[in-house]
């Protein structure tokens, strides 16, 4: 048991790290829960206005409504 603890601790301490790693993710998912309201109200008062606002973002290739409370955006790089 002590050997496993030692090996795990030494592996953790020697693991390479970066303060600000390069991230190349080009997709975002926006979830818009609004407890106590119907899905139609969330779509009308939250999701639709948010979708219109996101359309103005540069390099946005596609917006896909996945559900009445979730928006998926794909960006071109």
C-alpha cells in the first residue's frame, strides 16, 4: 500500500503542467434552465433572445437548437 501511495505521489509531482494550456475547442453548448416555467416560455423569453444575440459573434458557422433550453454553436477557426 505504501509503495502505491509513493508511486502515485511521485507521478503527480512530476506530471507536466501548463498555466494556460492551448485549447482548440470550436463548439459551445449553452444551457438555459429557468425553473418553474414551461419549455415554451423558456424558449420564447430566454433561448430565442440568447440565440439572436449569439448570432452576432464573429466566426460563428452554425447555431443548432438541440432542445428548447440548449443551444449548440459551432465556430470556424
